[in-house]
């Protein structure tokens, strides 16, 4: 898939995020790269052949102090190659982009991997299971 088509799906995924969350996202760049760098993999604790679909780099909102300001933007990177490789078809690709973007935005808002996984689990179960976290 060419980059322009991939970016269009990223834009659609971003537009699907509730407005109150989009409005709360300030000083953050959302970019697309082909593949994660060796440094990004190392810093994330990922050993090849495993890879990353996305990466949040910055200071989560929950860890910022009153003096936080005049900083470079936080960054969410979506890695097109790994997302495409993990997707069976175009519908699967759209889902993977949305899930990856939401996952990384969760880190921006200060959620841990475990909290994000619990939210994703509840979402996929439809939220009507008595054992749902939340």
C-alpha cells in the first residue's frame, strides 16, 4: 500500500477517537515510518524477530509536573511495514491501524500496558461480561 492511502486510514482512525480525547491531545505529533529503528526496538525491550506496530515517545500526561512546557512534541509513530505484515487484508489493516493508534494514545494519557490491555479486552468482549475489568 502506498503511504498516502495508509495516511488516509490513519486520519480516519484519528477522527474516530471521541472529540473530548482529541481535544485533550496537545503538543503531540502522529507520524508514520516504514519500520522501527534498532534504537526504538532496543529502548522498547523488543528483540528481533519481534517488532513494534507503534510507539509512544514522550512524557505521559500523568507524569508531567507544573513546570512542563516549552518542550518538543510527544510523538506517536505508527510503523507501516509491521502493521501491513500483521494484517491479512484491507479490513484487517484498518482495524490494526485503529487499535495501534488507540493503544499509543493510551500511553500518552498515562495508561500502562496492563490498563490498555484490560480496556481492549473489555472492548472486544462488548463490555457486557460480568468479569469485565472497569
